[in-house]
C-alpha cells in the first residue's frame, strides 16, 4: 500500500471498539542513523496512519517523551493517555495507553516494573539489562456500560527468562481479574514461543487474529524492519483478549507512507465487542 489515505479499518461505530498495538520505534540518538530510521522522515507517516485508522484504544511501545506527545497530538484532543517512562524516575522509553476519553471513562491505572519488585520503578531482576514495565488501566465503556482492563507492555528482546517471567506475571493479573481483558504489546516472541504459548494456555486469553470473524489483511510478519512485509516472518506484536470478548475483525497494517515506513514494526489492529455489563458475549 502507498500513503495512508484509505483506512484498513478506520472509525468503527458504537458499540464496536477499535484497538491497536504499535511499536513506533524510539527516536535514535545515533550520529548518522540510517535514512529509513530517521524520526523526521517517519513521523509524518505515523501521524497519517493514526489519523486515518482512528483507534479507540491504542497501546504504543518505545515512545520517548517527545514521541509520546507527538502521538497524543496526532490522535487529537479527544484522546488522553496514561503511562510514563520505564526508568527509575519515570523517564526514558514508555509504553503508554491512549484512549478516546469521549468513549472510555478511565477508572484507575497503574504502571509497574516487570520484576520481583514491581513497585520499584526501573527495577530489573529477571535477567533483562534494561527495565521493562507494564501499564494497566481500568475503563468503563460508555457505549456498553462494561468495565474492562487494558494492559500494554514491551517485553525484553534478549532475555528469554525475562520474557517468560514477565508473561507469567501478566497472566496472573489476567486470571485474577473479574473483568474482561485487552492485552496489547510487543512481546518479542512469536506464536510458537514459550512466552506466547504461556499467555494462550488455559484459554485465559485468545489471539485476536486467530479468533476474528473477519481478517482485513494477510498474516504479515510484524517486524519487517523497514522492508516490505513478508508472510514467512512471525508475529511478535499482539492484541489478545479474554474469551468473553467477541473479535469482529483483525488486521496487520502494511501501509507505507509516501516518505517511507513509519516504524520498523507494523501496527496490529482488532475490532472488538465487549460483553454486556454483567453478562458474556
């Protein structure tokens, strides 16, 4: 695809909920970054895609503070966000959750470190060299009166142990929640990996791509690294949901802006129906 002028999913009418997870690739501090990786080159495409697709709920990974502000501006005034940098003082890369505040009422939220000391920001105990975090937010959907839990994360790219311990921690939150769950994230792990299999084991969560009633794209690998997407590369970016959540549509967005790729990852999208309050889908 060329410039993002035609939405792959776009605005969806209530009570459907459009969810997107996207690793937007942190702005590099390299003195001479490769041309495709330059933020000034990528930013216009990111803005165009977000304004075209108009997700109700967006989980972003690798956002530095200026990039997080850029995403907020691209989404427009109706969207708010929660989440901050993963460092000990709230700086550095973040995995914020953006949401349409006219549709979703924020009830509470929390950011925790993915470590044995989750309430110590920046802590690292599972073998990862850099801090990893999880943002959780509880929302009330004004269209359905349903409360649900949204989670967004970015797992470690080097340590298998850290990824596995992280998903075990996340799964405990999911299985102990009485609410429907929407999990967004760059897991740095594909379908056959132990971390993803752990998340899907026991039917606590479902892969939106696998259970969608309709798919709006081919099953692209989600990390093409500024190259044309390929079908023989795994999905490492995910939207997962509780089994009570109905998945109407799913997509992996291969849109390329006229100036180049907006990120080295592709956005993952899903259209959901939350179960009615007090009921099931």
